[in-house]
């Protein structure tokens, strides 16, 4: 298997065959790469080597983003095969020959492990694709490698440091290297911000796609639950888990979503999912005539408020009618959600671990907890596993308290939350700041953040949630959230695309050691 950091020499060797300057991939869109390949100006092998060269130069050297856990040793072989298909006149679609990265809690059939960032799964080479990966391969994507993440998708501890895993170390934010890349899809966020691939797949239970996307200056989309299969993805909660695309533009995210969405007989939530082209209907005029509810959360800093107000002005210029909305009080939502996540974590993780290869010795949550205790020096140097331990004590999916908590959380987030706000003012969508700017990565105290977050209601309800860059606040990216009701995925993407085209707010990273906050730190003396 590709053990920790063994791939550094491999990626340098693979990339060295073609100088990085031979093919420019920095900030390149999927459409741009496809147009160049279609015109014969480049091919998938050259594009793949260029991304490998960037990873070799920047991920474990240079700014040391630590965003990639493993590269696929067969990526160039896949690219060459797709080039041969193109020469033979077969092009599978807009992703043909385009390299993508996969979060390392999603299985691929490649010769690399699916670790969820944990040393307990370092030998978890399953030889099987998650259905979403199989869909991506069918669409012609090159599976470039696996991205780092908050270990166990950030469910092990309430005191965690987002972006850290025992396998991959701490992911660093390309906009300020001392700040968080957020979690749990931190590696996917930092890697795509740094143009290590055209796009990436993340996963979300509550915030794990939209937070790292917002904080790394990306577009991130958490679809309606069931649009994308969750099979062969290391789970937390079947009620809330979903993969989602992370990219540098709404169109790229829609292209990736179109390729990996579809029904899966092993995931009953997907049975009604239709295969569709989410990119085809994107329009810069999609805001015309839309009624959009505006949520102004507590805890916004002046720079975040300034960017949010500027974003609202863009929505108005695009033809939207904005209506101020006060979210209802939803007492008990957080507690109910936590019980659901803890209960389902035990059941769902036990079920997943039972399917792993025999070489994986941690077959239950209890065995993972014991492994962490036995390997505390490497697994728990900064924070422990109190959430795992609480989950281990839950009483199963037939527990009346769990069932009541799920019914309550779904009702509060959906019917009495998002749907009630939409219905009361006859709204199409809601918008609010996704999160504030990135906080400092802190191995002593863990995550220190008390600002706004838009993730909980759509995560618990299973509704679509899109974040799109609003620009920089004190040198750090902040995102604008578009939230709709169940099944409104296309509508949410359309609105986000129209905003993006008018705002043009994304700024490429510069990899400073600290946030570029402007003058004033030195005083006037």
C-alpha cells in the first residue's frame, strides 16, 4: 500500500517526466482544460503530470499544505488510456481526461488505502470503487489521488483541531498558512484552492463541504440527501451524510455533480435520483424575479458584514427581490442532532468496518477506541475521543430516544425551519454568510470559533446548500450560502451561478504565512 508519505518520491518521479511549465493548470477550469484537449493543444497525460508537479512542489515542500494523503500510482496510466480513447474518436463528456481528487473517506479501486485519516485504516485497500467514483470513472475522470481530512470526518472529539489527521498531518490554508482549512473536507478545500486538480469530492454531515469551501475561497455544494450515493464511504450518519463537489466555480461544481450523481441500489436514499446535467441550465439571468430571504446571523464581524452587504447588492442588481427573514427559535435542535449522530455513528461505522479487508483489525467502533488508546501518542497527541466514547454507549437504531430525536431534528430543521421561512414570505431561496473567516489552527485548545454558521438546518433537513465566494475579509475568504428546500438543487445552483457571474468575487490564494490584513500591526512609532 501507499504508506504515510511514501508517495512523495512517487509523485516527484511521475511529475518529472514533463516540466510543470509545459502545461499550465493553475486556476484552469474544467471547460478550459477540455477545450485545450479537444483542440489538440494538450492531452490528459500532460495535464495530469502538471497537477502532479504542483503537488510535488507545494504539498509537502514549499507552503506544505499537507492537503493530499496519497496520489494514485496509476493516474498517468488512466490518463493515457483516456487519451487513446479521444484519439479513437470517443469522448465520454466534459470530464473526459480531467483529473479529480477524492476525499480519503471514499473508497476507490486504486492501489491506495481509504483511511479516513486514521492509522486504524492504513491497510484498508478495498479494491472497490464507491458508486460515486464508478460514476466519475464512467464519465472519464482521472482519479488523481486522495485528499487529507479531519480524522474520522471530525466526529471523534468535540475539541478537535479541524484539518488534522494522524495519517496526513495538519492541512494548511492557502490564504494564510497558520489558519484552519476547516473540516472535515479540509484537504479537498486546500488542494483545489491551490489548483492541485480541477475539482474534488468532499463529504458533509454538518458543514464539512461548505465550511472548507467557504474558508478556502471555493464553491462547495451539499446536495439534497440521496442525490449522490453514500455506499462505500466511511460513514457518520445515514440521516445526514452526503458527498458533494468542491471546485473553483459553480459550473465546475455542477459538471462534477452531474457526473457522480445517480441511483445506487445499495443506498435506498438514491432510488428516486435522476441522472441529469446540472450544468446545462445554468444562466446568468437566473436571479430575475426570484424572492430571496436574507438571514443576518449574530456574530458577524464588520469585514464580514461589509462583504455580505456587497453580495446582497449584487443579488438586487441581478433582479432578485430581497426579504429580511428572522429564523425561528428551534429549541433542542442541537441536542437532538447530536444524539442522532452518535447513535448512527455506532451503527453505521460498525456496519462499514465489517466489510473491510481482513487485514483491517479494527472491526467495530469499540475496537477503534481501543486502538486509539493503545496508539495515543500518534492518534491522540492533540485531542481525545470523547464523542466516540459517547457514541459507543448509545442503544441502537431501535432506541425510542433516538427515534424521537431524529423525528424532532428533522421537523425543526425542515418543516419548522427552512420550509417555514420560505413559506411565510413566499420565498424561493435563503441566503446568509456561510461562515466567518478562517480561525487560527490551534493544537493547544483546538478549534476556536464562535461566529456564524449556515450549515446546521440544511444538513439536518437533508436540503441543498451551496456556498459561493463573496471575496476576502481581512485577507481571508468568506462565502455566501444559497439554501433551498428538498429537491431544489438546480434552483440553488442556478442562483449561485448567476450571483457568481455578476460578483466575480473569488480571489486566488497567495500562500502567505499569516493573513494579509493590511497596515496597522506595527503602529505609528
